[in-house]
C-alpha cells in the first residue's frame, strides 16, 4: 500500500468501474447458463428463493436464493423474467441478469448514474426489450 495513494486497486477493477471491460460472467461466453460452471440442477437449486420480505437495508421487499438476488422490488424485472431470472440491481441504475430458461444474460452499466428517487426505468426497459427479442 502506498500511504500517499491508498490501497492499490487491480487494473481489472478500474477498467470495469470505468465501463471499459465486461463483467466476468459475460466474458465466459455463457458458460454459467450452458452448464459448464454449475450443473443445471445445481443452478436451479441455487436460484430457488430462500429469503423474501422486507429488506432492512434497502427498506423495500427483496428476494434471494443462495447468494443470487431474485426479482422483487429491489430488482425490478418484467413479468417474463420473474420465474427463473437472477442477478442483481446496482448503483445508479445498473443491472446484471441471467435467465437459464430464456437462455438470456445481460448487463447494463450506465455511464451516467441516476438517482433512485428519479424513477429511472432504463434498465427495466432494456430488460423488457431483451425478453421480447428472445420470444
């Protein structure tokens, strides 16, 4: 650690934070959804909702499988995504989502953060369009 600059940040993290790299799951050419990282039955069990209800941090309802956020108030998705999608909503309107049933994976990393109170629907509308395009 350089006392003048703080802890060293690995270059990959900087590229991702600046929107110049893709998140690791997307770089793997769909290996997660194709069953090459987790067997399909293991993935299905991992995304099964395990906890659902009021989130004490975000102050709205959320749903989680085993480490995977599922569609809920904190992770708004169109109706088509609610059965088998998982991922996570992020700061400023970003989203990462995969859906093994639809064969869909997407990430949206805006370069202009929105304020949560502004009702930004960009990620929702992108997800909606992606589901419409796969049928």
